[in-house]
C-alpha cells in the first residue's frame, strides 16, 4: 500500500485510512473491534475517529485496538462536537434486541432512530482554549495514548474561532508533544471560508471529496478526504442504471463496466486517491469484505489511468445531474 508522511508529524502512514464513524453505533464492541482488525490485516495503518462517534464510545474502542498494536498505527481525532451521555442500558438493550433484529431486520433502522431520539442530540463546542484542553485530555485517555497524531476542530465555522487562546493552546499542544499537528474538519463550503479567513487553523483540512466535485486547491494544507462513496456511490449507480446508453458508452471507453457495484466502488475510491496526491482518503465500512476490496483497489496501480478517465467522464457527462440527485438524497436524510 502507498504510504506518505502525515502532515507535520514526521510519521509515515498509509494513504488509505479507515473511518471509524460506524463503530459502536448500531454494532457492538466485539463487532467494532473485528472491523478495526480487518482494516489492520488488510494493510490500513491510519484510523480516524471523533468523540461523537458511536454515542461517545468509538474512541475507547479505538483505544483498545491501538493498545494492542503498539506505536505503528496513526490516529486522527477531533474536538468540537460533544456527544450526549451514553446510558449504561444501551449495551443491555442491544443484547436483548439482537434476536429480534435477526428475525425482523427491518426494525433495526427504526430502533436506531428511537434510541437517538431518546439520547438527545450532540452539542457544538464553544471552541475555547479551556474546553479544547479538556476535550484533548479526554481523547488522550480514551485512546490510551500520550500523543494524538492529528487533532482537528470538528465542524468549526470561521466565525466561531474568536478565542485567541485556542490557537495558542494548539501550538502549545504540538510543542509539548500532545498532538502531532492540527487543523479543521468541515463541509467543503465552510472549508473554503476557513481557508480564506482563518488559515492559521488550516494546517490540516478534512472534508468530503468524490468524483462529482472539482479537485480542491488548498496548497498550504495537508488534506484528508472522506465520503468518496456513500450517497455519491448510490446516486451514480442509480444514474447508470437509469441510462443504459451512458453505461455502455462509458464501458467502451473505460474497458470495464462501471455499472457493476464492485467496479464502480473501486473506480470512485481510486479516483479520490489519484486525483488528490499527497492526501489521505478515508473509507468506512461495516463489512470486512468491503474493507479488503477497498485496499485491493487502492493498491492496484493498473487502475490509475482508468480512474482518471472515469473522473473525466463524470465531469463531462454527469456532474450537474448527479449533484442534484445527491443533494436531494442528503436533504431527505436530514
């Protein structure tokens, strides 16, 4: 697998990282640990987590994993979205509910929504030095590490970064060896504003990127990308199913059929890697088989030119309509 130097940390890690947002939510600790092990066994060495993931339990799950792997893995976590309290009854409820979910799988999503409503929503941080220090201490404890490689302001807006002591604390944390480097994790419109107005916070930028978007230009920042698949994959697959003429034309030009789910996923992930050199691309999955497929796509150099051509075809033929489909899907979820 291709490696790179991780921002200003001096550490080497894999360009393909594992996004841990799926851990400890609708799956239990044993299943979550198995996914981390599957990513490790496949060759992934960078892991991205946040205090809010898995009702606040994902960091501790990753911490157990890191403690078993020594100092080789690299990790990103965040500060900015504070999870609601996780009641002790969640684990028991999951154990009791598992036979029901196996018998009636359609109830899983409804139970997840009900649990989320019962727990209440997460809250945004106030982005102060004092709150940041407490969050970093909690994350270091949960992750069982003295040093976090990358520490990102999660969902911060440029207008919310008004405490000058926050930036001072972040530089202090680097100097003390508590973090390797820092930056911001946000949606792409706000990332542009942050880069223009608060560049001192933008040593690292994490934001979504897929073949439906222009290649980003933030030359002074190390980049991490996510959401190369998810709703983008579903929308593009639906468009190819709806338009067999387009699928045939693209297949002829690519030498493979992008209408096949496995092929489409490989092309989309590979495009994110080859069009964003020097960056990390995160992929999340609850399937060990899909994790292995992602690694195979990342390692397959023969896909590089095909993925570039695929991006050109999407840009030429579909970016307008696909953007509209994805926007509608995202709005329906929220």
